């Protein structure tokens, strides 16, 4: 593993000085389709090929099950878990996934299909509250995918929050931790945004500082490749956390959730170095 120290000059001057959107809300249909395609591409020859292919099918099901949602004010994930129509989305996703589900996955889809609505809602509340150990890990990613798609749609119908004095560590729309940082290209060349694990929104954060605690003096960048790798773990010695940085400048084909999931070996290596992840991937939910 290579370790690159913090480089304070990582933000291009023109990116630092120009206007930018504090919050991005990517189109969900395009986002899910891009993710599914990237997961299928990454699955070829990968040691996690079967799971990456299943995740691709889940992203495809999320895209197929999108429906309109009426604006309803600020996003409250717990309220949506308790009262939203996401259990119906889950049923539609199960119906799409079941015909091509691997033998080892079919029993879990059957269990979800038979799961009472009250139990589904209790599990959804536990997930958005971060009580991951309260939910069967074999069922949790499917429950999360259905609930996340509805929270994400609500986030696109909700008003944007007022500009914050400081860039938050968690999503300003729904309050959930990020999956990873994304370095953008195009009109946002060189700008870093954090991608929400639940509502799929992104919020700006300056580069070369810890996305968890804000420290800018004790960062290392870990990777298996060169210091210029497209996927690196930004590890902070101040708070002991890390979060991956996925650069679209270095790999324009990368997709944040897909490439994060396909690089779980880097998470294991960062853990071996004594760092704890400050966010999570919705297809690899924490054990607790």
C-alpha cells in the first residue's frame, strides 16, 4: 500500500475561487442506471463478482420502481420509514429481482416478501437510525434500497436547506453519513462533494481536510496503486477516521457507490492501519 501525505495545493485556484452549488441532487434514473452499468463492468473477473452483479440488479430495480412523489417539506428519514409508501416499492423490487435471483439469494427475497409491514417499518427505522445490528444483515440491503429510493425522491422534492456556516460531516438534506468523497470534472472540475448513503444528494466540502473532523494537518492518502490512484482512503490521524476519495478526474468512468463497493479490500487495509470508516456503503452496511 502506498501512503501519500496531505497535499495542500490539491484544489486548483480557479476551482477555489469560482461559484459552486453547495448541494447537488443528481437525477435518480440516470444515477441508478449509471451505477448498475458500472457494477456490471466491475463484476467481470472480480472476487466479489456475484455480489457486484446482485447490487447491479438492485440498482436497476431502484431505477425501474421510481414513481412521482409530491413535495412535503424537509426530509425526515424516520417519518418516511414509519409512514412512507416504501414497503410497496420493496414489493415491486422483489418482483423484479426474484426471477433472476441466485439460489442463495432467493430465500432472502422470499423472507422479505412474507415480512409483515410493521416489521418492515421497524427495520427501516432501525436502519436510518444507524441501529444496523437490529436488522438481519441478509435482508438489510434490500430494505435499505427500497427506503433509500423513496427518501432520495423526497430529497429532490424538498426545499434546499439554508446555506450553512460550515460544511457538515453528514448530509445537510437527510442527516445521513456519506459513502465517500467524489472529485468532479466538467463544470465542477476539481471540486469535492460528499455523496449521501441514503438520499443520494451531494454536498460540497473543500479538499485536503478531514471530512469527519475538519483537521487539515494530519491526513494521509492510502492506496494500493500509485499516489495518483483514482480511489484512495483519506485517513485522519486527528480523529482516527477515514473515508475514500473517488476521483472522476483520474477515472471518468467511476461511480461512487459502485467503485467504493468494488474496493472493499482498501477498507480492510485502512482498518489494519488502525483507522475506522466514518461513512458506509448501502450495499455493505455496518455490522453495528
